[in-house]
C-alpha cells in the first residue's frame, strides 16, 4: 500500500518541525484507507516525552482518544502519524520500532537538519513492535 499527501500537508509538517526544532514534533494523519491511504488533513499533537525530546516523542493517550472521537464525528479516519528527526535520517530509530503499535498505519518521518527540512519518508509496521518497512509516498499538488 502507499500513502498520498498533498503538498500543503508536507508544508504543514515542515512548519511544525521548524517550530519544534531541535525537539521532535509529532502529529496525526487523517484521511481514508483505500487502494492507497489518502491524507485529507494533518493535525499537530503535543510531544509529552518526559526526557530526550530531541530523540523521542510521545503522544498522550487522552489526546489520541480525543482525536479518535473527533475523527469519528468528522467522518475521517486516523490513518497514521508523523514526527520529525532533528539532525537524523528520515528512517525509524530502534526506539521508534520498540514503540510501534499500529500495524498497517503510516508513520511519516521528516528529517530536519539545522532547522531546515531535509528528507520525508513514510513507513509502515508489519506487526506490533516492528519491523518497519518503507512505504511508497506520493505528493500531489
């Protein structure tokens, strides 16, 4: 399966990463499952990691539950998450793999180097706890 993002979604993720740099940003990908997962909206989440926020993100369970309720009301689905990797590649870290709990969902990672967006990639989990595998990412106008 692949993931489709609009250029506006990419710019929103990049802006969030710039705002949070040098800490990791994180957020939600809302949309629909189909032949490809299509993102309709990106929403920022709060990184509540208690330490090492330059290398870790955590979304509070209450925020995740609230997002699930909101998407049900909107008719959108939570289809994945995004986060940034400040000064590191756009690939899952061992920490990301150990915390991965949503098989089939997309995990978009933006590498941001010296505060500038560098590389954007999408990944998906084969099973809870990993491993991640690369997912085709298409960006539309």
